[in-house]
């Protein structure tokens, strides 16, 4: 449902923004710190825009059945906060961001097909290039960290 889609997108943006905040300070590579700041900025904006759209459309975010986003959030924060500093953190963060952004792109495709509201579909369509850009950037950094 549109309520499920709004919920899923909001949680994905919250997770990437929070993870970016950790990487912006904990990353040892300038690329990782800059990427973390980009995640904070872009996902904070996507989250705010998504929340504003939901309010405008009168859609209350609702967790889908069997939602595990809270567990995923906790797992990811534990990974980022628990990863040692330096190159080990950089690698753990970027490897996870590549995986997450691939997953989010798949989710966006599914959400695009499932969304009922044309404005929500448009929002998803506009967000996809940003997420693809994040994936491309993360993969580029990942190649440098090997």
C-alpha cells in the first residue's frame, strides 16, 4: 500500500542519514567522510520531502506485515558503532552502503510498480537517480579501499 511504501522509504532514509552521521566523523578516509556527509544531507532531504508528501496526501506511514526495519536499523548501527576505527570501519561502512543501496534500488522499483498515488510514483521516480548516484559513488570508493 502507499502507507507501507511511505513507511519503508522513510525508514531507509532515516537509516542512511544516521549511518552517514557516524561515517562523517568515524571514517578515516576523506572519501568515506565526504560520502557520509553526502548520505546525511541527501537522505535527510529525501526523508523530509517524503514526510511532507505523505502529509500532503494524507497518508499515514504504516509498517508492512513482517516488517524488520527496526531490527535492520539496530543491526546496522551496531555494525557502524562496533566496527573498529580506521580502514576496518571504512571498509565495513562502504561495503554495507553498496549492499544497502542495491537493495533500496530494488525496493524503489517494486514501490514504483505498487504505488497507487501518481504523486508518490513521481516522488519515487525522482529519488531513484539520487540513490543510483550514491551506489555508483559507494562502489567507486569501495574500489579504492581494496
